[in-house]
């Protein structure tokens, strides 16, 4: 019985010491290309319980129109007319592995509104999932996230993927 206890102590002690040395950011802001809010979105990740992440994010696009000016010296100017496309997402993920590089598995909800009804970004609401890899940033440092982010909505199953740059702060 004692050899088994010694073996467990030897195997688990380095893991416990490594966890104490990790100084991972509690909050991180990310810019994601692709994912559930293409072409890009901004997200806030809140890490809690050492292995969970709550992500809240979205994007708002404005429709821009060209208006001619009467001034001879001014070129035509672009002005925002109205919000055209918006998307919001809330997910909860479990982080596997007790180190800076982690596997992320999660689920959440996503809604998207599109006034122009472009076929590539229809108005919808649905359930989303996350299966990915992330390098969790330390405070004041950068990390990355690469994930498969499928969406299930009234239009069916949409296979999407995203790549994000994260910046961590305490």
C-alpha cells in the first residue's frame, strides 16, 4: 500500500506545483475571425473555477452610403446610415488540461439580425458549440484560440470555424 501512495505522490506533486506557478488571466478580450459572427467579432472571456470560461461577444456592422457634397473642394463622403447586421453570442466552456495550452469544449446561444437579408448571413437564432484549442494568456500577454463552432438554427446545421487573438488582464 505504501509503494502505491509514494507513486501517486511522485506523479501528482509536479502537477500540483505546476498549477501554482500558472498565472493565467481571469479576463481576456479577443478579436475572432470567422466563428459564429463572421467575418469578425469582439469577445470578452471570463475564466472562473480554474476550468470554465464564460464568453460574451458580438459584432455590429453599419451600412455605409456615398453622398455627394455640393462643395467643389470636397470629395464624396461615406456616412453610416443605419445598423445593418448584428450578432451576439454567449457561451460556457469547460477547459481541459491544467496548463496554459488547453482543449475547450462548450455550448451556448447565438442570435443574428440582418436588415438586408444577405443570404450568407441570414437573420437567425440558434444553439452553438465549441470544440477547440486555446493558449490561455497570462495577464498582460497574448494567447490564441482555434475552434470549430457549429451552429444549429432554423436553417439547419452550419459548420463554422474561427481563429482568435486573445489579450489577458487580471
